[in-house]
C-alpha cells in the first residue's frame, strides 16, 4: 500500500536545482558561512523565529544540529536544506520540511529563513518553487503545511504567490521570539499548481 509507505534514503538526498538557486542538505563544512550569515541576520530573523539558544552559532551547536538532522532524515521525520545562489555558491538561507507525518496524513511542516542581504531578491521564491515538486514527488507528501505570523506580510505574500491556500488561524500556535503567538495556517496540496 503505497499510501502508507515511508521514504527512507540509503544515499544522501539529492541536491535540488531551482531558478538561480541550489538546495542541498547542510554539511559540517557549512558551519562558518552559516554562522556568519545567521549572526549578520540576527536582528532581521529573531522576530520571526523561536528564541535562539545562547550557543546557537557555535561549531559545537552546529555539530549537534547536524546529528539531529541525520537522525530526522534517517527516520523520515525531517528534511533540511540550505539555499545557495547558483551563480557563485554563496549561502543565502535555508528551508526545512519537518514534523513529517506518514500513514493517513502524508504531510509535513515547512519552515524557511533568508539572510538579510538576500531578502527580497527572489531566492526564496525560487527555492520553494523547486522544493514543492520534490516534496510532493520524491517525498510523496500530500500536504505541505506552513504557518506564519499574521503581521509577516512578506511570508503571507510568498505563500500566496506559491499557491498555498489559507486554511485557518491558530491562536498561540508557536512560541516565537519568546512569546506564544497566533499564526495564519496555509497548505499546499499535491494537486495544487506550482507557479
């Protein structure tokens, strides 16, 4: 019964090519560039993300992150990708499919971030346009779910542009920037078009 089948990878996940971007699984060698971009973008990112652990940008914390990612991918629970500009290989952001649910759900949650210097450049649109067919096709996800803060106009526009449908409003849905905050809920189904 393919409906209930999990996707287990024995080989590394393939890189995903999009218009001007390349998505690939993070590697330990990415730590310094990742930490530099995240630090440079801290003020821009923290209003939209869970509170960062105090040691979040250290090499040791990144190593823990890599181990967690490996466990999640092996167990078919999550799939992280870093986004690189195709022209020069510069790291611009990241995207994750997490909380993968199989069985009768075949769904996952989408999370994403963009470094400050690259915000508004179209890289996230290109990355998600490439990721959505991979998620529905290779990962066999029926639903890709996304949540964003109601006042995050850029994310609301991005999700609408990518064909996500607003499905609801969740009160105190996630703890963002240290506070339980309401979120708009969106989903993209495998039958929905991708622009």
